[in-house]
């Protein structure tokens, strides 16, 4: 288990987590070969470990206890599992989800290299912390043309980010910088934002900040709301955080199909 202090540094947590979930090009996953309804249908693999501790996260145990769950897989094994599932289910999109796929960067790049030789679209869902910290990562992603990056902002500002993740507020700046780095690298991307805990006025302020990065970004925002799985409900109660708007699993809506 990675010990997390209050107001932790997500970059330091990334380093500590990688010591557990990465072995060379091998990466730890708790589930491979899964077909889900998101994005109109996608083949996905679920990885272990993250550099944030979002209170609304649906994948808490593999995030908090990556040493206790899952197995290590090579990029080739992950690629094979993703594509086999996609072919079997008639899907044309792939993703690594469950936790933070940018941990174990060389592993991810190798998966993307394998996918790049196919007609599948890979959707990279990320909190953007590492991409925001090092613009070279965005540059490395730019060579993959069948890639779309979705940066999930944890709230609308620094204060919300700190409240929802427990991390230092400056982590929100890294998320915003990830958008700038992806734009500069010419990568297909969009911002998503968790709005279950946000005041509408703060959301409007965020859209104004996004417009400063690029005028099209406010229109490309994907609005996210917490899904009230039992562990999420427990975590919210323990944190004494009440969502303004959230949905039970039975009422979740499909995410956009990119």
C-alpha cells in the first residue's frame, strides 16, 4: 500500500506508485479483455495504481492497494487482449482505464505503437498530471494518429481539485498545462470535468480559462458526474462531501463517441 499524506504531491505519488505497478516494460492490471458500453462500445483493460486519490473514484481498491491485486503483463499481451476482445465483439475502439494509464510510460508507448499499425482508435483517458509536468510526453504521443486523449479535470479550479483529490492545489495547474501541451503537439484531445461538486458560476469561470488555451475548448468539454457505486457513497460520507448532482449506476449515460 502506498502511504498518502494530506496535501500530497501527485508527482511524488506517481513515482512511489510506479515502484509497485511497473517492472521495466511490464505493467500491473487487475482485468484484461473487457467490453464496455462507453463511447458507444469499447474494448478495455483495467490497470492498477494512480497518482490521485479522488473521492468519487469507482476503482478504489486497485488504486489504493495495487500491491494486493492484479498481475504484470507485457505491452504485447495487453495489445493482444484488447484487440482480440474488440474483434470478437465487433468494436473499433480501445482503452486502458480503471486507474492512471500514463504510469509506466514506456509500457503505454509500446501499446500505442502496436495499436498504430491497426485501424483501431485508442482513447487515452488520463488525469494529465504527468503530461502537464513534461511537455515531451505530449510530443511523444503526437506520432500516433489513431489516438484521442481525454484529460479528466478534477473539478473546476484549484480549490475543488484539492478538496476532491486530497492533493496539493497546484496539481490542477498541471492538468490545465496538459491541455496546452497536447494542443501544442497537435494531438486530438478534449477536456472532461467532474461537475458533481461544482457551482455553476465556477464552471463558467473554468470555460473562460479553457477559452484562453483555445477558443474551441469550452464547446469540447465533456461533463462528468459521479456514479454512486456503494464504495463511492461510503467514501463521500467519510469525507463529508455531498454531491450537487450524481447518478446511480442504473442511470449512467453513454459518453461521447469520438
